């Protein structure tokens, strides 16, 4: 890894830690609780044990995607409050972070200790990122649910990720694209990237329902039969949120 990339990585890691601490400030705890219910599709009254050290995937969504009607997110508030203290590079990273969205990536190759070759399942783009410390033993073609920060020609994984078996690719992507088509039919005109930015939690809903065995109880015969996840019941949805090296 070049010195320049290492410096960018270190700057990003330090800034990301500040952003996560900002999310957990007392002023935002009520909003955080409400957003947690949305991200995990929790039933009314269902308890969920929140551990911020294991919730980088959710906290990233809370900071970067969970905006108001005007598109303002918590990171905008962070920039407003600390604009006089942030360096130009930090400001640029903040703006780039806001452009990210949750997505599904397929692992096309791993060079241990060096890099991962990934393919965006929805957009078809292939690229390389620094290897995640959690990628040991992960098979090629596994699916990774996370977000990617692009700074020039360099890409970093953001926050945490969930590794999934390759078999979920078809039904999960079918579910997301069906939801996008439904939104378009309902008159919501947006690009697919904008849809993922505004609805990334849908992927998490499907994953949680899948992990709890709630999707294929009636034995669908094809991906088109894959149902919309119902609101989960029973135990906490939990999740295999693996921390990634870039944060």
C-alpha cells in the first residue's frame, strides 16, 4: 500500500471514529432509537439489545442515509457544527461519504493481507479494495452487504459488513429490484442508485428475515416467488456485522 493511500486510510479511520461518536451523543439518542426500529424492521414493543461496538453498519446508515424530507442527514449536522475545525481533506471525505449507499458486492477474489476484488451486484462494476480483516476464510462469490467510499481512484469499505452465502444473490437482488419497480410504478421517479440511497434498509430487512427462516416457509419455486419480508417476530434479529479494516 502506497504512503499516500495509507495516509488517506488513516485520515478516514480517524474521521469515521469521530462520526460514530457524534451519532451516539445524547441529543440524537431518541432519533437513534426510532431509526434502529426502522433499520431492523422491529415490531412495536420488540426489544433489541443495542451494542454500539457491533453496530457500525446501522450507525453508518443512521449517519449517512437516514435523512429528512430535504435530504439532510446527521453528517450534514456534523459538518455544520465542526466546519471550522475540519481540514479541507476531512470536508471532502464527509461529502464523499454522504454520496455512498448500502449495496451488495460479490467477492471475485482475495489476495490475503492485500486486497479484495469485488463486483457490484446491481451495477456490474468491478473494483479492488484493501482487504478486510474479517475476510479470512470467505469463499469466492460470497455476497457482502456494506457500502463503499470512493476517493479519487481509491475505494474503501465503510463501517461493517455482512457476509452472505452466494445462494442468496438471486432472491435478494430480485426482491430489491422488485421493490424498485414498484416504487417507479407508484410514481417515485429516481435512479437505482438513488433508490438504494433512500431504501438501503430493505436489504437488511430481507437478510434478517432470511436468517430467521421467515422467507421460504411456503417453498417458493423461483426467485419471483420470493416474498417481501414480514415484520420479524421473536428473538432479537441480531446479525453478523463484521467490522471492516477501513474503520
